[in-house]
């Protein structure tokens, strides 16, 4: 099952990349541009076929893909037949639409995946209060198998101690609580102990001692049981939806994923030193960047445990990452091309104010040092992440 999961997730990544490039191809053709090549992968060609004016193919290095559109820049050599179909000769908004085509497709893939998971299983509730607020007081009981716990009654440790639904969690034993995961991880390591829970109730802050229960849990890796602390608090974390209500819920949750991904991209450069250190034995940051290798391995772990909802949502999240990463306004990314187009548009607006004509296409040869630098940087970072995913991979389940 693990190998199956790795294979399916790797295939999902390949399909996502193929559809991204198809977004460029289709929009280019809609606006009458000539598409020379549509390839998945880089490097030596493994297979190709020609249909009309376009060569379709697979290349040896499966780390992306490309859609070669005639005249993407004014320095692109063109045949006499290609000249009137050149991309740089088209209106600015058409060029932006073509460069945004792949980004839009990745976002649509994420929305579609989220929709079907919301209808067929459950997604993180997009309408839930994301502050660590008590949504429900529950009893605690032993785990009987990988997915189920024994029946129980009562309000559980937190309810007995005086915690109320709606209380906002502030800290546990003086340690700040930012999410339910923080509290869960802390109490699991303290079966039978008493912890001091600080909560905010309206304008009042309370300190409530809670005697934790000791329950049996099953280690997902070894299958062995162990004693874990339990506090009996939950919030409205997951939700399933009907076919109609799933549409707005999927859009809302996709938006939340986009915001979280944007924050992750901002933090991305700061996580690279940790990835490099992990190659030499340092602990790997679970929230750090992973490559195709690491993502596929994680997908295998999820399938091995029949956690298909998380599998598909991870693929949806990956598509959001591909979309936003390509929006970064630096060449050779799509966002770099879009930034150049907007620069030309803004520059020409200022020239009109001065009574001058359009300034013509940007000379991409002057941007080549930036392009080469960024391409080299992405390659080096990618190699480091892939090596880390081989020698010290991120493990979802220990």
C-alpha cells in the first residue's frame, strides 16, 4: 500500500504539472499564438510526437515541464510563418492570460479535489473558529483500533474541572497554546498528571487545574499500545458537506489554503539552512520544504494507513503551492513574465503622459543574468531538498 501511495501521489504531481502546462497551451491557442513544444520534464527527450505545429513529449528529468510559445520574448528567433503569431506582438492582457493559465489551472485542481473530499469524506471545517477555543467537552476512552475508540459517557477531565464550551485557551502550565494541536501534544505525554489550563472566558482570565485521564492509544507505526494523557476537549475541526453546500465551503477552504501557503512561501528562505543541516543528521522540520520525492513518500505513508482524505488534500495543497510559487515575480517563473508585461504597460502609460509612443518590448537579454541566477538557485535548493528527502525524510508518523 505504501508503494501504491507513492506511485499514485507521484502520478498526481505529474498530472498537476501536465495540466499546468496545458493551461498555458490552451490559452495561447485561444489567442492565436503558435505553440511549438509541450513537454513534461526537462533534459533529454524520452518520447515525442508531433501534432500540427506542436511537438508533444516526455523528458528525462521529471522536475517540471514547459510550453514553448513562439515569440515569448522579442529576442526569440522566429520564422516568417511564426512572426504574426508571436506572443510578444499580442495585447498585454492576452499575454497575462496565457502566463496565468497554468496558475489558474492549479487553483482549479485544488478546488475540485477539495470539493470531492468535502462531499465524499470531510475537510477541515472552513467555517470553524481557528482560535484555540473549546467547541465541545467530551469523555475520554481507550483506542480499540486504528480508527475507533471505545464508547464512553460523561464530560471528561476538562468538563469535571470546570472548563466551559466557548472558553478560549491561552496556555497550559505556562506554555502558550496557539492551536488544539499544541494542547494535544502536551497532554498526550502526561497521562494521569494534573495540568494547569489558562483560559479566557469573556473578559475574565481563569486558571483551571485539570486532572488528565490515562487512556490507551495505538502507535500507527508499530501497532503497539501506549498510555497517553487525555483532556476531553475538541473543536469543530472536520466537516463534510452536501453537493450544493460543498461548493462555497470548498472555495472558502481553498482561500484559507492559499493564505497559509503564501505565509509558507515568505518563510521558505529561512527554512533552507535547516534542510541543509538535516542532511548531516540534524532533526528534520516537519513543516519545512519537501521535494517531489518527499511529498510522494508522505503520500505513501497516508495510503498505507488508509488516510485517503489527507492524501487528496495534500495533493490539493501541492497544487496551491505550484500556483503561488509560479506567481513569484522573478524570471524564469510565470510571475516574472507577468511582471515584465505589467512593467511595459506602466512604462507606456508614463510615456503617453509625456507625449511619447510605446517603448517596445523589454529586452530580455538584459534580464538573463537574473534568470540564470534564479534558475541556478532553484536548482541548488531543489538538490538539497531532494538529498534531505532521501537521507533524512520527513516522517508523518514517526
